[in-house]
C-alpha cells in the first residue's frame, strides 16, 4: 500500500502545485482536500492510511489551526506529522 500524504488547501492552484511536487516522490500517494472539514472526513473514514498532512492555515469556515487541534485530540491521529 502506498504511503499517503494529505494536502489540505482551499486554493486549487496551490493544491495542484503541491500535488505535482509530491507525486514525483516514488511510493507517495497524494490526497487533496479543499477544506479542513473535508480533510477531517477523510481522516475519520479510516479507509486511507495518511502518514503526513500538509495544510494551509488560513481557510474559510474552519482554519488550519482548528483542524490541527481536532487532529491532536484524536488518539488515533495525534501522532500524524503535520
């Protein structure tokens, strides 16, 4: 199973740039979420093992700081590098 990196970025252009850069690393699967809420849903689904998260901090609705706080409160996700 490829290692997965989750990109959380509300700018589609920035997310695409990061995805292109990370896709060049062998064995890395890139998953993108356009909001913190979508990222938390992906993480909660348990269907994908996310080994690292790259996030924007300034996003509408829920910012990156709040998302990080929620991830750190989850005992199954708190050790995930962000």
